[in-house]
C-alpha cells in the first residue's frame, strides 16, 4: 500500500475569508473531510457545512490540470440539507436543454 498526495486548491470568497479569519484553513479541511465522508465523488455542485458557527456553501471539482478545487462562500442556514452532486446538475442541465430544443 502507498499514498499519493494530490494537490488541492482552496478558493474562499472574500466574505468567507472575513467571516472565518484564522479558521480559514480548518474550514477548508472540514470541507475536504465532508466531501470524502459523503462518498459521492470529488465533484460536488453544492453542499453546505457549518464550521465554528458559520454556514458555508461548498462546491468542488476536478480541474483539467488534475488539481482538486474546493470553493466556498457564505451559505444559507435555511438550506442546510441541500446537496447537489455535479453529475446530477449536469443531467438536469442536459434535460432542460433537450426540453428547450423540443419547443423550437
């Protein structure tokens, strides 16, 4: 058995950076752990976590250069249970495009 270290790029919004302060790195790690815990793959279009009392909206994707990118900003506590895997979002977009093309 061996381990591979994959590069992960963290992209916090300005608002999240201000709200989290010194908790920025631990919040990024919490987001990474939540992605792994969910077991739905690396690419998540949207989910929310609460870190040190701050609700964060998180999305993640695998970039073309092989880096994993995790973006987060301030979330909405009223939408705490909302989770959208990237594959589900892509299917919904394709379905909407198909319906739009059929109307023409």
